[in-house]
C-alpha cells in the first residue's frame, strides 16, 4: 500500500503512478484506517482475487508493473486476521 502526500492511499506504488483520475484511490488516511482500507475495500479485494488467479492484465497498473509476482502462499496479517 502506498500513501501520497495528501494522505490518499493506493493499493501499490503503481496505483499512484498510473492512476491519473484517482480511480484506484482506496481512501484517505485522515478518514479511514489502513486496516479498514486493506481489509474491507472492494477494490483491494478485487485486486487480491485477480492476483490469486494469476490475472495481471485486467488492470492497467498491473499490466505496466514488472514486480507483481508474489507467491500464492503469501498472506498479510493485520491484527488477529490473515488476508
């Protein structure tokens, strides 16, 4: 997750650099916690699901990225919950 200088949060660094209309912005750190953004945002869940299915071409930011590969057994723990 990347946060820009105004507090807007994006799923990754490519979201900031390729998202000219802020459509990939998942919230602002001033108004929503990182946990809520990562765990409940439908955009983040959709991106995670696409990556689990090895679909890296549906989003422009993923198509333009050369560091997208993460083994499918990698999970993130936030609090007591795994994603």
